[in-house]
């Protein structure tokens, strides 16, 4: 599946 | 709480910020990044919603809030950002489109506040400082993006970078007038 986009900034 | 004349603060901008954080932190309980990240998300959500609640509910503040001048219509900002998020995003999932919407919306959320400042002739210090530090916080992100771009492989986030850059540009002229008023020690007034 699509890799989940990780957002590590606020 | 002391100076109850919330004249300078735009409720519209506060509501847009609450919407930005509500749509951006949907993954707060599913993707754990760090304790700092989770704590700050809770602080951003609680502070933005409590400001909106306070300005709407608190009788003292509500009376002095300048609703005749704070007339910027949200939908002129919310709808284009929503449409843009549906067109340009990194992944077409609900969470990702909501996250992208929040990134676009944050870039323009300050507009009602800047318009209100232009309309209220005398900008009190607290409001001027508040807007200044909001902008300064955002510009620090740009330094962070530059650092991460040069230190982390494959660190590329065009959506975040362009939105953040546009947002900082919106503050640029405010910074110019704010720093001038500070340097010449005169009252901050923005050109109409």
C-alpha cells in the first residue's frame, strides 16, 4: 500500500 | 485579562487558527512522534480554542471586541484552501487532504488580523507584539527547513515550504512597519 506520509512538524 | 479592550485581536483569525490545528492534528493519537510533539499539539489546540471560547462567551471581552471592523469573511479563505487541498496534496486520503488544507489555511489565517490592524488606527502594544511574534515563529520554521534540507537526505516538502514562505511574506510588510515604529519609537500605524 501507499506508505503513510509522516508529518513530524507542528 | 487586565486590558479588556480586545479591540485589536481578530476573532476571525483566532477561529481560523483553531480550524488549522483541528484539521492538522487528526493524527495526534494514531502517529506518535515524540512527547514534545504531542504536548505542543495539545497546547496549540487548547490555547486556540480557549481564545475563541473566551472572545465569544466572556461578556466583558465580547462587548469590547471590535466586531464592526473584524468583518473579513472566513469562507473567502477556507473554501479556496479546501479546493486547493483537494487538487494539490501528497496523498489523496482524508487525513492527508485535511493536513494539506491546514497548511494552506495557516498561510492566510493572519489576513483578517492584518486587515483589522489596518482598520483600527491605534494598535495597542500587546496586539502588535502578538502579531510580531506569530510572524517571527513562522520565519524560524524557514531556518529549520533549510537546516533539515542540508542535513537529512530526501527531506523535501514543497507544500509546507511554499505555504510557509507565502505566510512569512504576508508578514513582511507588517514587520517593516513594526520595526520602523520600534526604531523611531513612534506608535505603530499601518497604511490603509
